[in-house]
């Protein structure tokens, strides 16, 4: 690669030339070599570092520092010669003695010239004494000194910074400080490589993990290059190759990120993922004119797999350093060894092989080691030397290995006997065993879904699901999940639900229904592992139906006895209900913890308890609607007659239809009726609010009683949106006296509505004012579009059908979420002259799936022609709104 040198450029361009112009010229050459000639990014990165060296030497000379005793060091990434287009230029000006006035002036001139030239420098000026003092106090400074590289100055001082770190930090102190630093860094990224928008520099498995290995090794072995560690036996050629391939990949990504954003950007945000994946040759296919996300998902899968490899090597090599270098040098260190069998020992609370041929001579030991970990809680991990042997041995797992009855029995024992299955399977995944033993699981490793609903890769989500199941038996989590924890602890066979959890999403990424395909995979697994037909049937059924509870609770009216009866008929018995309910709660919490709130929990719990009652009474027993209505009225009247006469209560109820008492709870009927009887101003809207129910403290129930008018729904949801309240559920009932009884379940974005009386007054007043003037189309609040939503192209779907039981049109809408969406939809219904009787609102990441039950103002259904025309109008409006979101500027 031949690029123009700085001296040649300045000579050819004479007075008009500048270092900044030369850098622009040389960056164009770098891009030419990288993009058009395919020059390795490693050569580009190194050449850029050399170019910066050349510039700094000239600026150093121009500042009159060439003959001074001051040394110029590159530190940080610049010290490692790892420079991307917009990387910071970190330098240290080092002097053996205190600076004089003349030197300070020259240094100021030099630093000013750096900014003038266009560099973004990170500058430190230190004497030998201040170096020692600052390195003692700050591990970050000590680390930067390890990376120091002399650019200009006396060669005698080239190794001084590294020597100062050796003087101020022992191996143990430095190692512990860096591990503490890494743990803190990991915590900022949820201890996982699998975040949707990963930071390729700082997240687990990123560039910092590679730096961490080098820092610890360089501090002890006094080497400049990580390659030198191969000759010292600290790292193998195989491990070095993995690190170098990952580093090259990350540098390429950073190169594109820097060019795309024109800054030192290291986060793979949604804003950039599609474009960068295209740079790596991943084509974004189009199917039926709708773009798919296959290309970006494949690119991110490659990243996640690299990150997992790097994180594993970080763990292995640092543990190896600790166990081979640090521990033996500790004065109080005494090795503790307990023999488990002829293959394994427990050494210092970690499992270790007896000799290096254990896995080659006994292939079953690859699984046995995890079974021993599962049944011995005192084992806290795997010794580093054993771990390196295990990672290599995992590559030999093949079909012959999987077909051995001994190996099948061991794998099943791991699932059946482990008291910490999540931890065990996580290690098996990280070290390459799980994906090799279950090839289908290997296919979902690193597989992400390009949406905001699934915030983890499929394999990480699966393991988190298993972790959640295990937590249900722990007292601290039983407080947050009281019902499901009780249900989980009475399951007859927990290994059944663990196998179902392991396979529930194993077919993601394939063509076809992943529930059906995953169930078939599970059947084959059960057959191979000699699991009984009864358990096999239950496992496969759970996988096929693992979305059933979520879909029913979120999309159906679970206050309707017919819905519960139909749902119960699909489960048939309590065992199926208990297993499925437990799996569902764990699954939702493992998909995206932000999705779980007490409102969603209450929906699941309500569906579970109502279905349980139907199963106990007998699924074939017909619903006695009249008895349900009479029971609701009886128990509600018992409470109400303490404050009002029965005649006044019945006078209110006479205006309501039977459906109200069939679907509303006794508590809700009592609360609403009590509020109506206390309300003396028929001309003014009645507005009450409370916690939705004892089981859903973060959900607020808002009851509105007012004269029926057009536009009530559109006006109400517009006000609620302005008040930062998100509607989850709505029920609109019109009495025979033309009064509307509307109930909304909302989630408060700030979480203060129920504890702040002033805010309650503000919300009530805003609703009262708006509902007194509903003749006009409600004003919608203009909100900033969240950044992430701009990068999703969700197909807008509108389905309209007749509900023969309710005699209403059911309108199902699937579209891109954005601020004010529900209010806009309400306005469209208003303009069409439709009354909304109830609504189910479900927000799933970037997507909403809402269901509305409507009639025309006279209670009649739309004609086929009217419904077709409205579906077209509604979809067109949604298309326009979605385009405004995706085309909006950040």
C-alpha cells in the first residue's frame, strides 16, 4: 500500500498545503485501498497510526520542542497503534524534571497546533514524579502507561512508563483492580453480549475484553505485542487466531461506523445496523414488496458469536493467569484438593481434570463435568487449564457422540438433577458444548430478531427463561410472583417444563411456524433420550401452545365467560394449565422485562384463576349466564345497601343491559354504581380513578360517566395521551338513558398519578373540560418520535370481521407504534361515525396490535361495502402515519 508521505505532500503543494489537508488526502487514499482494493483493515489501521506519528513529529518540530528533553508518548489506543478514522489521539508529554516557563510555552503552542490541525487530542503532561503518584492512585492512568509508545524523545525513557507501573502495582493489585473495573463495565451492559444495540468497544465480548487480556499479560510479562504471549505459553495459536479474527471484524465495523457518523461512534445502533450489514455483503431481500430483516439479523448473529468467543477467551485466559501466576505467589495460598473420581477433582472450589488426557480418553467426561457441577453446589466453576481442554474437546462432539446412550443419559441427568440449570446450561453454551450436543440450539446461538420486543438473542432469551423458572422456587422472587411461584412448586415433573423451555424457540429463524417445528424437534429429542410418551406429549403440547395464554389474555375479552370456556377446552386439565401458565410468565419476563407489569400480570392471573374454576367445575358443564348475572347483582347490592336504598341501586341498574353484569366484576360494579349514586350533577361528567385492583398497583382504573355524545372515545384518549397515560384496555357501555359508562385501564408513564393529589386533580379537570366540549376533533399533542422507531418498517394490517355473538364489528389493527397513535385511531373512528364499545391495546416493542369492537351510531353493523371502504381508509391513514415516523428527522 503506497500512500503520499507528509513531506512529499507539503513539498508538492508548497505554501497552500496544510497537515489537515494532507490528512484528508491520506484518508481518501485509505478508503480507496480499503473499499476498492480490498486492503486489510489491519494495514489501514496501522498506516493511519504511522500517518499521525508523522504529523505529530512535524508539529513537535514546529513548536520548537525537537531539541528539548521532553518526550512525546502515544498512549491508549493510539499507543497500541489502533487508530480508526475518528479515534481520539491520546498523548502524554513526559519530562524527567519540572517544566520551565519556556517549555510550558512551547507545549501550549504544540497543543494549540493539534486542535488547529483537526486532531481531537487527549493530552496529559507529566513529570516522572507525577507519573508515579498518579499511577498509584488511578488504575486507568496506570493502564495507559502500559500502552505507552515513544514517538519523539530520548530512547532511554521509552520504557520508563511501563517500569513505573511495575513499581507502583503488584501483579495481584493490578489484576484485582482490572477485574473490578471489568465487572463494573459488564454491569453497564447487563452482563451480556446479546444486547440489541451493542457497544462493540465496551460491552462484554468487545474490544475492551481483548485489551483486558493484553493489559494483564503485558504488565506481568513485559511484552509489547499479544503475539509474544504465544511463545511464552500464555496463549495458544488457536486462541490468538480467534482474537485476531474478532479484532479485525470489530475494526471493520468501527471503520464503517466512523465513516457513517463522522465521529468516534462504537455503538451498533438500529440507526446503522442495516447499512453496515449491507457493507458486509448481507443483502436485504424483499418478499411480496415488503422488506425483510434477514440481512441485518445474519450480520448481527455473526457479531454476537464473535462476542461470545471473545468473552469466553477473556474468562479462560484471565482465570489461567490468576491460577498460574497470581495464586501461587500469594503468601497465604494453600491449594485445596478433593478427589471426586479418577477423572476429576475439586481444586480451590473449582472442578479440574486429573490429567490432560481425560476428555480424549473418556469423551463422556465432556458431559460428566457438568453433571458433577450440577450435583455439587460447592463447585464454583471450572479450573482454567481444564476449561481450555474442554473447549478444545467440544469440537469433537458429533452425531456418533450424540447417539451414545451413556451420553444421552448424562445430558438428561443434567436437566433432571441440576439445582442451578441456568448456570450449568449457560456454561455449556459458552464453552461450545450445548450447541454441539443440540445442533438445533447451535443454529439459534447469536440469532437476533430485528425488533424492540425481543431484546435478547434467541439463545440468551431461552436461558433467561430457564433462569426465571428456577427463580420461582426462591423466596425473594415468590414475593413478586406469588401465584406462579406457588403453581411452579407443585408441578409434578419440573424437568418436563425445563425441556419445553429449552425447545420452545429452538426453531426460530427457520421457514414455518416455530411452535410446530420446535415441538417436532422436542419429540425427536424425547424419543432419543427415552422419555415416556406421556411426558413427550406434554412437552410437545407446551411448545406448540406456548403463546396461547399471552394471545388470549392480550387479544380476547377474558371477562367474557364464553372466552374462558373456549380457552379451558383447549387445556382440558389442571396439569396442562399449571405448566402452561408457569412457562408463559417466565417466557414474557425473559423476552423483555419492561413488558412485565402488574397490569399484564393481573391479566394472566385472571385468565388462570377463571380457567381453573371452569376446569374444576367441569369443562363440559354449560355456562349458566343468568346465575352469573344474579350472583354479581346480589353480592354488589349487599355492599351498596349499606349506603343507599335498594330501590336507588336497582334504578341505576335498570338502565344497564345484562352484558354489563356478565362481564364486570362485583368490585367494579360496586365502585361504579356507588360513584354514580353519589354524583348529583347529571350535566357534568363524573370522573373517578383508583388503582385498577389490588393485584395491579401500577395500573390506574379511570371511570367516566357522562351523557352519551359523539367523539367520546377520541376525545378521552387524546386527553389521556396529553396527560402521559397509556391506555391498555377500554370498555364503553351506553345505558338505556343515553349515558355512557366508560372504563379505561391506563399505565402512568411517570408512576405518580396515584400518589400525587394535584396531578389527579389536573387529569380529572382536563377530562372534564374536554368531555364537556366534544363537538370538535381533539387536539393531538405533538411528541418527539423515539429514535429507534424510525428504523422499523412494519406492515400495516387492518382486519374487519363480524362478531356474531356480540353483533359488533371486530377491527384488528397491527401497525408501527408512535406517540398519539391511539388518539389518531379514535379520531378516524369518530369521522367514520362509529361507536367503540370496547378495546384491547397491546404494545409489543415497536409494534402495536389493537382490537376494537364497534357499531354504527344507531347500533347497527356496517354493510360489507362500508366495512371494506373503511378498512381501506384506515390502512391508508396508517400508511401515511408510519411514513411520517420513518421519514422524520432525529
